[in-house]
């Protein structure tokens, strides 16, 4: 299935992710898929791309993954390839605070892994965190109802420190917020689809539909522009 995007969001396919300002880039050497909130008068980092100084588009040499148990630390990982991989059975969590807004989602393929980038519009002092839970089913956090997300298994991520805005169009700070679905680009083998729910009680649910072959994942918080990076392999 190749659904485009819901909630009035744009869809773009390009041959790479262009740089967005003078910040850390995210690597993408193959076609990417992206979706973002409608443009508003409030600046938002919606289409950043290409790697950080600490990320590489080549194979990684990160530490062995932690199996089973959850991982927690403060601050959240922010070092790209220095961030440890976690076995797909393991949970991770990092404390978050503030009232950032999700402005878009980008997907890309890299040598040895595939990447999801959640772009954010932060306010001063924001520190987005997460609860990441691998699961066999996709359900909405607050209702328990099934979600229609492609995938053999799922990485259920609750991003914390997010401004409320469950209608998926405008958050409590008056900014355009993204809510919807993004399919993986043609040729992707590990990521099948990403679904973003509207924010409620300071957090937003991001469900990543994965192929059954995925064995490890990692989350990284990056800035300039603000974003959460999810890698799977």
C-alpha cells in the first residue's frame, strides 16, 4: 500500500534531503518520502535533510545492542552513530519537557539502516523526550482502538514535551501541527509506514510500522533544526 498523507499535509519525493539552514544534517543517499504540516506564519523546520557531523551514511560501528531491558538516561542521546543500538525487544525512555510541535516526518534509506526524522518546532527551553515500546500491534494510546498502520511489527513512540493539538491542524501555541501517515519510499525494506497522532496531555504518538526483519533500533535527539531521529536495522 502506498497511501499519501492525511489531514491536508503535502507529500514530496526527492533524490535526497536538502540542507535546511546551518544546522546538523541527516544523511540520505537514496529517495526519501516526507510529509509536513501546512505552511503557516510561524517558522517551522519541515524539510531539513542530510547528516549531522556525528552521523554517517555508511555502516555503523556502534556498541552492541542492549537486549530486553529498557534504557534510560538524561540527557537523551544526541550523537548520531555514537548512540547505542537497542534490541527490538527493548524499551527506551528519556524525560521530556516544554511545548514543541511536530511539523513533519521524513523517511530515508541509508547503507545498513533506514531512518525516520520527526521535525519539530520548539520554543525556548524545550526538551522533547520519548517512551519507545516495540510491540506486535498498533493501537491508539488513549482509546485502545486499533490503528491502520502497515507493518509486521511496530515501534510505538510517545514523544513528550509536545504542545496539545489533537485536531492535528493547530496546536495550543497556534502553530500548524502535523498529523497523518507517511509511506516508506520505493525500495525501503525495513520501514513500511509511519503514523502520527495528534498531541494530547503533552505527548504525541508516533507509530512506526516495521518489517519483521528489523532487529535493532535507536533514537537520537538533535538540534538546529530540532528533530528526533529514529534508525532501524
